[in-house]
C-alpha cells in the first residue's frame, strides 16, 4: 500500500497512522504483524506509528500490538438520552422501516431503542405488531398506540434507566420469541457488544437468543468502545443500523456477515 518501496514520507505516515488509529478504535485491538501486512511496511515502522499514536492518546501500546483507549462509563439515562438526538431519531426511523405488519418485536432499554418506540408512536402508527419490552419508558410510549399489543416484562427495576432485569425477567423471557429484537448497547467493537450493567447484559443476551433477527441500533459514538459487561459476539448480530459508518466499520460488519444500514438525518 506504500507509494514506493522504502518510501515513508511524513504525509503518508500521517495517513497511515490515522488509518491505524481508526482500525484499532473499531476493532478494539490489533497486532503488529497484521498491521505490517495490511499497510505493506516493516514491523519497526508499525512500532514507530504505535508509539506516536500512544503519545497522542489515540491508542494504548502493548508488547505485541495495540489496544483501543476504551471508554467504560455508564452515565445517567437522562444524560445519554439527551446526546446525539438527531442521530438517534434518524436511526429510529430506519429501524421502523424494518418492521413488517404482524411482526413480533423485542425493544430493550437503550436510549436509541426508546427513540424507536417514539418513532412507532409518532405520526400515526400503521403497523399491527406485538411488542415485548424491558423498558418502562418504551411501554409507556407504546401503551396507547393503535395496533400495538405491548407487553412489559416483569423483573427487578433499575432506577437509573427504568429497565427490568434479574431472575424474574430472565424467567419471563422464556415464554416469548420475536421476529425482530432491537438491541441498544454502549459498546461495539470486534470484541463484541457490551453495556455497563451485568444484569442488563444478561437480559439482552437472552433476548438475542430468542429472536429470528437481531438489529443493533447504535450511533457512531459507541464504535470502538467496550463497556463493563459483554453481551455477545458480533456473530449474533444480523443488522447494524447507525447514523454514519467509516470504512473500518464497513469492513468489520462484512467480516461478520452483518448487514450495515446507515440512517439519513
């Protein structure tokens, strides 16, 4: 991929380092050997690149490669709901377009999934569907929507976001199957999908197992992040709907045979 053998101009080094930072951010990690092959440069050159990127705080150097500088934060639900509003609304509209008349859907407790519920309720719903949710907010939004048979799963209430979790929620989930499961997460990388709560991760993982198709609804800020509790690997995801996607995200989805849909704002 270099311009000529032995060439390592400052401009091209900057371009390569930007690409390395993006790849590590999306994948969560990378090894020196694979980066050397990918960019057609020597391993010492990659080590120099990683040293520069580490100094800039764009990744963390390890003995054999690099790790993403990952954010591990679970903020208050109200704060998360207020961020990236336009992106979440656009993602929600695209997600609603995946629902067909007569579908059964699972809607979890993420802020982007809350936007999906609002999109279903807004502008006069024309869909006949059954909806199961672990979110008090989603259930409230869909409670009086014509054509929507909404069921709120029982369980232990998490006050931070109004989600129902715990043994009772997991037991109740065994009664249901879904055409589509819309899953919200706080982390998306090659290492899988994740959230800040172990109890919430368990419910999401169980819902994924009970769905024919799994739709991950995320905005770009979740890419490259790994939160506290891993839900599942990327091989469990059928569709990713997000506001914008980089080439690295496209490559990652292609590697796991995930359909990638971007939303127009």
